[in-house]
């Protein structure tokens, strides 16, 4: 096995890194339960994930998550027996983190589709942290609109309470709804999560840690509730290109909607659009990546490292 690039000796790394072919060989022999139509439905903009990629990377991941979920369930049952309780099992929560444009949304949707097809057809819900961004009016008031996506632009207390309630087994938990067209929270809109077996939480900063409260009364990190976490990784120059490519595609599609917050960009020519996207990347997304997102990579249980063609080239699994 090859070592993680951050250390000189694989034995010194907390991760076991496998090549694409080594990882694919770990897949269960059962048939892939998804079709080309399923993949087309969940594929994100600019993300060329195909059936082979799902079979090679995400089917083994689904199998691994099944093992973790099963072991968590058995531990819960043993603990309940030890305590003399008959408490119902709480949801298995998965966090998915990574940079803007790295393909988090596609990964989250593919994982959801695979897990929902496990034996017993578990109820799998997916929540993105976009819904917990402060409304634009609040961000403008606080001078944070240019730092949208940075940790301080989120209502972290609300997000933490949401996951806390889901993990505690609440019958219904509500989350705000976000519109990528208006680039804002939908007034009066909400998403309802009702006792899922599995909850996937996708977002830029879901693995971020901070300073713990001095009174010791509150759990300060969203990731404290995760049973498993995934970080999707790629080199900075690759992410830059993907972001610009996505911006150019959106200029021809979503930005043309008069309701779009970015409608003003729809009339830019190629050179202007490329320069604008590059500026946004350098001024906002790259800084957020370096300061807040990338430092959380080593906190993940699994790291998927993507190559310039968008496909995963190696997988690093935290050692137990």
C-alpha cells in the first residue's frame, strides 16, 4: 500500500491509502443497484461521474458504510442491554465535506441512492448546510456577503441543534430551504426530516472544529454527531479550473433566469466570464479553502482524492 502524501512513512500515517484499483477490488460481489438513468438524475453540473465510477468507487464505499452502520447498530444494542434499556436506535449520520466545485453534492446524492437500496430499504435523508446560511439581508447587515460560505456566514447554532434533534430521535425536525437561483434562504420554506435511518449532511465546513465553550455545557462541533465522515479532495489548480468551467456553464443556463441572483453575469462574453469567475475564486473560495476547509481534511474518516478528470484516483481510510 502507498503512503499518504502528507507523511514520509505509511506506518506513521493514521490513514491507509489505496489506489483506485485496490479500492475497487474491495467491492462486494453483489450487482450494482443503479442504472445509467439513476446516475444521470443525481449527477451534478460539470461532474462527469458515470456508472463505471460509481461501480469502482461508490459501491465499495457503500459496502464500507454498511459495515460501519451495522457495527454501530450492534454496539447500540449491546449498550442498551448493558443499561437495561429498550431505547430505539438513533440515525446513522454521515458528513461529506470539501471545497466548492469538488463534487460534494453528486457524491452525497450517489451515496444516498446506494444506501437506500440496502436490504430492508432504509430511509435515507440528505441535508445540505446551505439552508443554514444566514439570509442575505443578515449577511449584508453584518458585512459578510463577500464571505458567504465561510464559517461565520452560517447559523451554526441552528445547524447543531438540527442535527442534535435528529440524532436524539425526534419525530420531526425542520431545516430552512435554500434556493441556488435566488442565492438566498426561501422565506417560509423548510425541509422536514422524519426519523431517518440514515442522514447525510453535506457542506463546506461540516468537519470544522473550533474553540470549545469554557463552561463545558455545549457540544461545539457538528461533526461530533457524525458516525462516519468523508472529505472530497483535489489540488487547488484543479479546483480553480472546475470552478471556472462551472461558472461558464451556469452563465449559459441558470444565470439566464431573470430570477437568478447572478443574472447580471449571463451577458458576459467568454473572456469576461472567465476573469469574473477567476476573481471570485481567488477572492473568496480559495481563501475559504485554505483557511477553513482544507485544514479539516485530516479529521475525516475517509478521503477521496480526485484527479483532473474528476475521477477518484486514490482513497485514504482512517485506521481503526
